[in-house]
C-alpha cells in the first residue's frame, strides 16, 4: 500500500473554481506528476499555463513527493 503525501495547492484566477476543499493539505501519491494532479482535479491541461513548485517554475512533467507548495495560473490575456 502506497503512503500518501500532502501538498499545499493554490489555483489562481479562473482556475479557482477547481480548488478542492482540502487544498491546504491535498493528498498525492509520491511521484505524482503535475499533469496527473491537474487531470485528477478536472482542470483542462491547456488551462494550466504557469506552474510554480515552491516558488520555482515547474512543468507538467514535474513530479511531486509531498510537502511542496504548488501554484497554478491560467493563461493571461491582455491588450
């Protein structure tokens, strides 16, 4: 049986509606990718434009082991 790990999850702007109730202590399997995380939250992949892990830019293929702070931002439009 796998041991659960926990992350702190923050979804910004239009992604806020996907924030789970347990965002401050969100369970993940160690080794979970950010791609798997957003799929599990039902966030369309193209909506997760900027990913920060502990304040450092991350990627969809970045892996999580627990204890991380994850921030995900949607694409930003402007004119």
